[in-house]
C-alpha cells in the first residue's frame, strides 16, 4: 500500500472473531475486517445492581477474548481485582476461559450475553 491513492477499508465483522481478516487484491486497495465486541454501551441498572458496578464492567468488556492484564489496563483496576471478578463470573457461567499460548483469555458466554441483553 504505497502512494497517495492507496486505501485501507476497515470493516467491522461478526464472523471475523477471533482474528483479523486482511484482503489485498490490488496494492493500492486493502480491506481489513476486524471482530466487533458485541457489547452494549447502555447501562442496565438492574444488572449493574445485581452484579455490582465493577463486576458488571468486567462482564461488559468480555465480548471478545481478553486477558486479565488487558482488562486491568482497560478498566484501570488492579489485576487481582479483575481476577477475583472473573473467578466469580466464571463460577456463575457468565464467562468462559481458554488458554491461547501462554495467555488465559476470558470471553462472555451466551448466558452472560443474555443477562446483558435482557437487563434481568
């Protein structure tokens, strides 16, 4: 991608998860499909009250696989605090965990997503 006429088209994509998809048919044009988080930005008072503000924030930010360290940076809280909340959410079946290389990643489960979607 060189020159002033080069374009990079960014495409949010549900089916790209968990990877980026790059398509270059012409050196002047490229497409990058990236996974969308699927999280909701609206605050659901009943869910927040049920989980507590901190745990609710952790659940909201697990729409894509994320590590404890990444969540700690994003939420600006101690890694031990994030780890505690993830443990509770994991025990409740609201997040799942999977090892990827040397990292452990957490992701919201369908039950966790339904809880956020319904506001129950």
